C-alpha cells in the first residue's frame, strides 16, 4: 500500500488546487491580483465553499458545487493517504 501514497497525494494536490483556482477566477478567467497578493482570496474561497455546499445540499450541480466537490475530494484523498501511511 505504500506505493500508492505518492500518486494519492499528487491527485489530492491537483484536486485541491483546481477547486481553489476555480473559486478565485472571475467570469473572464482573470484572477484579482490586488486581493490575491494580500490574502490569497481566501474569503472568496470560503464564501464559495459555503455556497457550493448549500448547492450540493439542495442537489444542484452549479459551478460552485463542482469546485466544492473538487476541494472536498482533495481533502479526502489527503486524509486517505495519511491513513494509509501510518
């Protein structure tokens, strides 16, 4: 099982980063540099996670819900990797 850890962590990183970047880009595909430099747009990510989770609970598959699923999937992969590593 130890040979699965590295690909599992890589998939977790890709999933987390994809979900994060989907939250912070605007409709035109631009990243707000002034907010990104100071806080990393963590407020946008947190608000997006709340809205995406509420969409998931309402069984609607919006863009924010897809991004929230990617972030949750990345967290689950990391958790699984750390559990297999011990």
